[in-house]
C-alpha cells in the first residue's frame, strides 16, 4: 500500500477520518510500523493528495487528521476499457491494474466466446469490485476511481443473470477512438491516432479464446481498429498490462501526459 485512500464514509469530523478495515489497519501498524504522531501518504477519493497524521490508535481502528497538499488531476487523455467476461481471478487482476494506472471507465460484457458460468461469480458484487479497484489505486497512488459498467445483471439469490445488449450501443456512441486487441492488427506504437492529446481512447479486450469473426466485423463497422500488443499469445491480464505499459510509453514520448 503506497497510499492510504480515504473515503467520505470514513470522515468523522472536519478533516479527521477513522480507518477501521482490518487489512489497512494491520498494514499501517505492522508493515509500515506507524504509531501515534506518525504520518502516512494519503489521498481523498476522487479529490486530492496529502498526508494522514495518526492521532489515536485503538483496537482495529486508527483515527487521524488529513492535510491536503494538492488537488489531484485525472489522467488526460482518458482511457476506457471494454472487456469481455473473464475468469474471476482475471477480473480481480484487471480491476487492480485499472486502479493502479488510472483508467477512467471499465465495461464488462458477454462476448460470443465468453463462458457464461462466470456470470454467477461473487466478483461482480459492488463491494468486491470496489475492493479490487481500491487495492490497485492504493498501489499506484491514484485517487480517481474508475467507473464500472456491467452489461448484465449481477448475481442475486435465486435469480439468473440477465444479459444486456446495450454494450454495442455504448461502443457506437463512444466519444473517442476505438481499438480492439487482435494479434493480426498493427502494433500499438505504430498508430498515429494518439497525437491529439485531448482524444479519449477505448480498447476492447477479448476473452481468452479471442474474438469471433462476426465480432471483428462488427467492430470494424463502428470504426474500431485492430491493434497488436505482442507476437506472443497473452493471457487477458497480461494483455492489459502490455497495453497500459505501451500506452504509458506513447504518452511520455509525445509529452501529452499530464
């Protein structure tokens, strides 16, 4: 944990916050070895970066005072990810990577080659999605939480998940350039679409079996372009890591990262 991410729900008065979840309390006390009077790097969700000075340590609770140092800015240009259904452990890694890097939004949808049994996983519950995102955010010192869209109903007791087809309309109305990951596409670094610093980019990440020919045709029909990240066969979470690393390099080289 490289950043203590504080939320409005943890605020108890003015600039004072109470941290109660066991994992973060244990990390602060037993890994960082912090005690009353010590400070840790902190941030307020979707707002600012600063420091958190510990003023009281109780059983399973730490109280402290937050001091803002600066208002944070989200990444620009924005990057959105549209992912087919993945194995639950893969979803966890995708969410953590998204939180670490600062992806602006993530959509999960059912593709033709997705495995439907993944729809019943508890990972799709709001609290579980949030936990994985914030683990990544604290790792990457990012305070901006990605927006998540599920193009299916999350699992509920006694009810089967319901698939939604509006993800295609979401893609068609995306206000930037769209790319789908495909080993037969042009390399990401060779594309010239990133020269406009204000242009949002959306990337489509397929299931491990890949996209169907019909899906590729539909993507091309809405203007999405195929891009290649590697000549190797990558797992979904590896593909996302490759994508974010290469995108980071592109933005740095073109001096458009803010």
